[in-house]
């Protein structure tokens, strides 16, 4: 097989560079968007400010995302992706109860560097109808599904009560975690995270009738 000509190699290198630049620009815009929302809320966020903080013009934001609602959808997807990446980086516990408890402990130890932005988006979605409500509903359902899957595995292995309704219990667990994390974000310096994490895990075990 003959070697590629210099022009072909240069073209492929240029394409890879363009793809890398686009990916880098999108990530910087998304991180900037989360930063603005954490400070000003969804209503206070403008694409102009997002572009400025990221070091780009508004025209570049509009190039990647047609409007604010589309950008919010990208933010919801991005946060979910980042959360999954963090989970994937951790050594996987045994599926079922150990993985569920490990996920809860991780959530409590690090409520997420994007926590304020996430809760601002959730609060906005609860108040107003629109695409953001759809995005955050999907975001929430994915989290519920993750916990429900581990609960079903724990039931199959006989590690928790067979009477547990996995879907309903997962909803309760998500509610407990979010409510506690919001309290932490309000006053982190006075929040005894380790003690509350231990209490949370004990409460979940009792609720599940864990063996």
C-alpha cells in the first residue's frame, strides 16, 4: 500500500484539529453556561455573557446553539454525561445493594461541582412549563432508572426485602439526596457531611430491609 501524499495527511490533520477546536469550544461554552446559571439562575443567563466568559463572541454561541432553550438542553445533557464519567472512573462495586450504597455515598461526599447550576435549573423547571422542564424531567428519570436498576438486582439476589417497589423507592432516594444536597449548598461550612452521609446510608438500609 502506498504512503499517503502530504496533501492528504495535511487535510486529515486539519480536519482533526477543527474537530478538536469545535469540541473545546463547546465544552468551554457549556462550563461557562453552568457558571453563569450558578450565579444568576436560568432567567439571568444570557448567551452574550456565556460567550464573553468563555472568551468567545455571541455569534459563536449562536453558531453552536440556535437559541437559549437549545443551549439549556445541551447543558442538561452535558451535566448528565459528566456525572456518568465520574461514576465510570470509580472502581465498580458489586451490582445491586453495594453499588447503590456506593453511589449514594459518592453523591453525598461530592454533591457535584455543578450542584448550584443543576438545582437552579431544576427549580426553574418546576415553576415554568417549556423545554427546560422536559430536559430536567429526562435528567431526573435517568437518575431514578439508575437506582431502580440496582434495587431490582438487590431484590433478585435476596439482599433487600422482596416487597420493595424499585421505581417508587428510587424516587424516594433521589428526593432524599437532592433535599440534603440543597441544604449543604446553602451552608456547606456548617454541614456535617460525614455524619449525615452515615445516617443517610443507615436509613436507606433500614428502609430496604437490607440483610
